[in-house]
C-alpha cells in the first residue's frame, strides 16, 4: 500500500485543478490530472460558435466542444469542459469580491479571511497575468453612456482581465517571448481585440490555464490525461477512510460502447471537476458505495451568483460592437447589483437563440403573456427594427450583452434522483425554493438604457420559456464548514470522514460573490495548497 502510481490524482483541470497540479509538482509530488474534455490549440479552436460540433459539449450527440448548457428545474447553467477547464471559454474577467462575502455562508469564522486572502489574491493575479483592459470597444462606450443616463456613471470601470496586451508601442498581434515566468512559459502574442475570448482565443493572447498554471505543472512532470472520464474512486486495502490511498477508475470520454476501463492508484485524490461535475461524481460514488461517508450536506446551498443575463441590441448600427475583449467594462447600479458589458466576436451569432425581447411582469407561467405583450408592442412601434432584433444575422456586431450579478444570498439544492421522464438512472436534479427568475432592478436599468441609447432591450429565453434564470457561474454544493453536518470539506479543503481526499473548485464556495468567481477559486486553491508540505526528500529546487 506504500506504492501508488501517483501521489495525487486530480479530477478536472480548471482553476482548482490546475493550481493544485502546479503547486504539488512544485513540491515534488507525482501528479496526474484527469480531464474529460479535449486539449485545445489555436489550430483546432472553432472559428465561430456556429461550428457546434467544436463549440458545444454533448458527447452523446457527437458534440465535442467545450461549452455545456444544462437545464434544471430552477436554473439554466453554462459551464466548460476542456484541458484548462472553463478558462478556455470564460471571459477572463478576474475581480476581487467585496470583503463582506467572507461574513456570509458556512465559511464565516473558519479563518481570518480578510487578513489571509489578500496574499493569495495577489499570487493568483500574478500567475494569471491580471491587468486592466487596454482594448475598450464600442460596447464599453455604450455601457458608459447607459450608466450616465441612469445616474451611475461614477461607478463605471474597465475590467481587470487575464489578457496579454503586449509591450508599449507594439502592434497588436506581436509575438514576444514568455512575458510572465522568466522564460519558463510559452511565447505570447498581444491581444488584437477581436472579441473572440469566449469562443476560444486563437491568437495566444488570453491567459488560459494551459498557458500558466497547467503549462508549468506539465513542465514539472504532471501527466495530463485528456478525453478521460473518472467513473470510480474507491479506498484501497479495506481502509474505509482512504488511509491506504485510492483506486481511480477511468474510461474514454467519447467512447459510447465497450469503453475499456483503466485503473490507477494514488495516495491522495483532489476533486476539481467544477461545481456541477464534482457534485455529480461525489453523488454517484456515495450512492454506489465507493465513498459512502461523504457528508449528507452534499448538494446543499448551490448558488448561481444571483445572476441574470440581459442585453441591448442596435439593429442596423454601423458600429461593430463585437470588438474588444469579451468583458471590457462594468458598472454598479446599486450596492448589491453589478453589471458587465459582454460580447461575442463578429459572426458568432449562435447565442442569439438564448435571447428574446425584454420582458417584465411577474415570475411564473403568466409571464409568457407579458412576453407576448412585449412582442406585440415592439412589432407595433418598431416593426422593422423589432424583427431584426430577434434574428441571428449580425447579432454579435449589434448587441451589448449584460452579465448581471448580485451579492444577495439565495440558493438551491441538488439531489441525486431518478427523473420522471427517464426512470432508468439517477441524475442531478434541483430542489428547494425558487430563486428569482429575473432581477427587476436589472430589467429596469436595461429598459432605461435601451430607451436612452436607441436600442432594443433583451431578456434570456430561459426566463420566459422555463421560468428560470441563466447563469455561467454555478457555485457551492460542497461547501466549506466546521463540521460534516454543515458542509462537505473543512477549512483546508479536506473531505470530512476521509484521509487524502480534497475538493478544490467552485463547489467549495459558500457565498454569492457578486463578481466573476474565477479569481476567488484560484486564490482559494492557492490557499488550499499552502497547507500541503513539500514531499519528503524533495530538493529545495523542486519545492521552490
């Protein structure tokens, strides 16, 4: 039992997994990273999100992209699958949340967060190359005009992003040797402001994890097994608490039938498969008896960052609103509500199908009637523009998307149950009280902003058709807590009731952050790895 294939197996290669891989290999450990998604390069990234076979993730339908859409009873969730996790498709917006978030949720009081976290945020920002947006575009100028019309212009700011903008005086697109890690990282090219960040950066400017944390981890000996799915994690040697390590069973991600299973052993296992991925895997392992003692708190208090996704379209505008970085600017319309200006690149109009005319009213089935009324008013008052506003053609060039986030608390629960329409197996299902379908303050701002700037307001289709909000930031479900009756992991990310088992990803978050969560996940992963000592016998150089 003293000999394992690896010291650590990490399930998932997103922000938690990549940070863990880098810090553990740095400390001399043998590490394997198992990722069900593909490895992406500038050569194989899709040129447009209309190429759904390379953009959307649904292996059963032969879609092998990196963005997955999942509809639950309470919410529609967007999340990523790739080597580098969600960093391949995220908008690289890296913001520090307000200090108040550490006083909310089950992690309150577990540490002196306000004193401890700044050092980890600083490390995360340095590793991810965080800087202020230097490629503002038309969408950012429109957001500033909207903020002025709403009386909140003083809150306007350019985002802090993980993008390489090049050296002063260089032409956009200029290649330079590694600008971040003293020559240990890859060469980079400066951002050209094409707006394609969320379809995958084909210009080597976006600081995805495969260009920093994961890149360095592989250089230090970490093995990344792409297109590989973990189906079992079981304690070895009859030790129910995992004291002798774990057997990790995998299958190929895209093999539908007769998939050959492979088993590796590890002293420790880190779950870092994203909030939904980690919850789903732990539920499955708990139910089948591999890890039966995972806390019954699993799946509770899943948060959506209290999000809403809206927009304003300008049919026929000559200005290309797709230029810039994916999220270039933001404002605060009140102390709880944060709005960012989002864009897709010219020609990537697939996501237009997720939007319809701005709709108010009350949440519930009756909101469809409010939507019909909004449609009729739009067609009656602006017939040509109204029809054009709902068509995919030129959507990315003409639309400013609003990502709205709040710090107000609210959550749902996830359970492992059979669905009424598919009784042949269990799956994640959402339960609990409804979270707000839409944010009235954000709708009011969108309506006022559209009127002031000559645009047409947009709501998410999920709000109308399914009576649920849409979010790209699912968090929680394996919360930090002081005991297993209140959470799944302790203050050092160790799974209660097991040795050598960790959760290090968005599922550990215990509060709505009100900002994009990637930087906080990275900083918390840095903190988690700081508790693990260097491997016995590792040289100072290895552990540097």
